[in-house]
C-alpha cells in the first residue's frame, strides 16, 4: 500500500497539547490522525458533532437581555399596549 502525506497548519500550542495527549495514551500524532481518517471512512461522517451556536444567544444579546431584566426589576420598565400587526 502506498503512503501519502497530509499537511495541516494548526496553532503551536494546540499541536503541543495534542502531541502530549497522544503520547499519554500511547500514540504518536500520525497514528492519532490515521485513527480519525479511518473513523471518517468507516462511519462516512465526522465522528463527532459539529454545531454552530444560535446567533441570537451571542454575548452582546445576552448582556442586553440581562441589563433589561435588571432594569425591570428595579422598576425602570414601562408598560405598553400590545400592537398587533395583520399578516401580509
């Protein structure tokens, strides 16, 4: 079986931490990456979940909601009538 090389750029600290982990479980980096590749081929998917966080719950929106709740608790809120909008 012929061999090929894969090159990837990663953060130096991440590489050090990954190398350290691999060594602690008795693997070298190349073997660990080969395990990942084999799992992808066997399962026909990335062998862990990849998700994108809901953009609504970003740091800025959460801070705004917390600030607003605190203002309401301090009596700084103002009641408004519900405005209903007809569907287009």
